[in-house]
């Protein structure tokens, strides 16, 4: 079945550091890829998505590029802020199945220190 | 924008009792609604997916007998946790999808279930 792997379970950075969270996926067909962010006490919020190879999604300074060759969708931000502290989830939806089911990674806890 | 409300935000029930939670899409019509449970370890488990004009599809380890879902219209869904026990605790999330040609889901804030 489909799966999403996030390499980092936790990331601790200082403000203005560069962020990378690695995401690799395994799916049949051509999945749509997402990044969600979840703040304490809230549900996941969609950051952005990408649907085809080499497409870049971006929002709020975060970005990721769909790479079918390496089956990756790594999240990056050039300069993090304390307010970016949250849990980040990579997810996929397989449009070929059209079930509407999202498969999530286990999440990466980002802590940004002032 | 697309907003999803969930009610209640928190609930506590005694072991063996049942509780009902609601999900409301505001500003859009949800062609499908997915119910997830997020464990204390933050992982997501899909419970069931309800799509307009289709039967509700439950994932393995989740049954209609335990988690009956009602999806009477395109903006409202409810799920009941019957005979709740300690292993049912967690954050129950509702994810609504705008249209059959779209794939992103918009989530509510969740209903946190504590079982005593």
C-alpha cells in the first residue's frame, strides 16, 4: 500500500536557521503530495500541494518540489521563526484510486528557539 | 475560505459509554468526509471515508458497529464512538474534501476524547 516516510522525528533550530524536513513516498500511480502543519490544540492545516513532477508548492516561506525520480517532497524554509514551531506532516493522495484517502507520514516536531 | 467545525472540542466519558461528535463544513459543500483518529503519538489512523452517493467505507480495524457514521447532507457528518474504552482515546479529526476532482482535505480542530 501507499506510505510516507519522514526521516526526522524532531528538529530543533534557532530563529533564522534554514529548515529541511525530508519526505519520501511510496505509491502506485501518480500521487498528489501535500504538506500540512498542525499547531497545538488545532487540526492539521494545509500548507500546499503539488500534483506533478517538478511542480513546486509554496506557502508562508515554506516550499517543496515534487521529485518523481527520487520519490521525494522535502520541505524547506530559508529562515525559520519561533512562530513556525509546530508539527509538520507530509501526506499523499492517490488520484488513481480516487478514494479521497490521505496517507500521512508520522510527523516532524519543529521547535524554533528565539 | 473553507472552514470545518467540530463539536465538541473535548469530551470525557466513562468506560463503556458512548459519545457522539459532529463535523460541519462552512462555506463549501463537502463531497467526501474522512474521519481520522490521531493517537497521542501523533500518528493518523483513517477510520472511515464517506463520499456522497456512495456507501461509507471503513478501514481495517474499524467497524460501523463501533463507529457508526451519519452523513445526511453535503455539509454535515457525525460519528459516534460506541462503548468507548481506554484504547479509543485520542483526537478525532474530520477532513472534508471540496470536490471529487480535488484531493486536499480541510480539517476541523478535532474532538479530543478522554475515557475514564
